C-alpha cells in the first residue's frame, strides 16, 4: 500500500507542477501583452522617421517572419501606416 500511496503523491506533485507551469506561462503572456499595449501607446505618438530610427520597422519585419501575429496586429492598430513599410534589401 505504501508504494501506491507514494505513487499517488508523486503523481499529485507532478500535476501541481504542471498547473504551476501553466499559471506562470499565462502570467508571462499577460504581462507581455500589457507591455506590448504600452509600447503601442508610445508608438502612436511617434513619426515615421522616429519609428525607423528606433528599429520599430525592423522589429515588425522580424515578427512577421517569425509568425508573431499578436505582436504585429497590436503594432499595426497603433500605427497602420507601418503596414506599407518595405523591407530594405541588403544585397
């Protein structure tokens, strides 16, 4: 009986760790989203040249290539003109 009880304890501990990890991921996502929204507020007050100098356009291009849809959507909501930015060719 002790082995069954010990196995249950280990199983419960593992489940608790999984739940804790999910909570941590959700918290990280929530905080990241808050930061993104704040960044968008700041971006809305900048002109195109400031965005270009601040590497914002470059960050958006990287986000598009990596499939970071949520990031790109929020940035474009704040500054729709960035949708028409073109990546400069390096070659």
